[in-house]
């Protein structure tokens, strides 16, 4: 397929889209630049013009999500004065949920092809972000129960995002309610992110 077949997208964007489809279906390791080129109806040289390696494509797919994690976590770290408050933790989890929903296809791929994602040059940042997020959510004067609930809530977020037959609009409120329940914050029914 040529660029004319996808209005508003450039060749690099088409390459990323096709690569994500291939990586999701058959895994990063089994996908080739030749397959990406063939799926687009362009030459392998045209792919090389934009991306010299599959790792560069993988990094460009993951970067918006990783940059979003960086921003959310840095923002939370900038003001931890209310870290012990349930609303603070809930806001952080809701921002994380919204980020994953905004990048749902990439997030789902990353969850399902951990071996492939391990090729990314962004892996160190991703791992650091996971540790920073978990540290923030488990920080403060929390009981062991609250810390366990926090870890479980993060697991719930990641697991539920993989439901392919549920739209983001349907999934978000259900996901938020389950996370509130797991965190023991059901009394905080107001959606902090939309306030």
C-alpha cells in the first residue's frame, strides 16, 4: 500500500502502523523489514530511508508511551505532599490508565511480546518508570494491606487493557471502578481525572 492509500499519514507513520500489526500478530523476532515493505507495497530501501533497523521502529512505537510515563511520574514526584491521601494515589493511577488507553495497541503489544520489547533501547527507561510508579504508589504511611492492594491494582490495569472487544469508552469507567475497589478507595467515587 502506498501513502496515497492512507490519507494524512506519511511513510514513516505507515511503517510504524504495519510494523505494530506484524509485531502484534507474529512477534518482533519473527517480523522482518522485508515483510513490512511488502505489506506497504514499497521497497526495502524505502523502509531503510526512514528506519535502518527494526529496533528504531520499535523505539518509535514505544517512545510516546514511555515519554508519557516520564511526564506523569515526574509530575507526581514534583509534589508528594499529599502522598498519604487516597485521592493522590487515585489520581496517579487514573493518569496511568488514561495513558495506557491512549496508547492501547502499543501497550497491549508490549505486554504480550516482552521478549521482543526487550530489544528496545528504551527498556531501561521503561523498567525505571515501572519502579518509580510502584514506588510512588506504595510510598507514604501505607499499611502492608494498602501496599499489596496498590501492586494488585497495577496488575489489574495491565491485564484488563488486553480486552480487544471492549472500547476505551466502555473500558475506562469499569477499569476505574475495579481499581478503586482493589485500592480500597470505593468511597472516592468521583472521577478525579475528569473533575
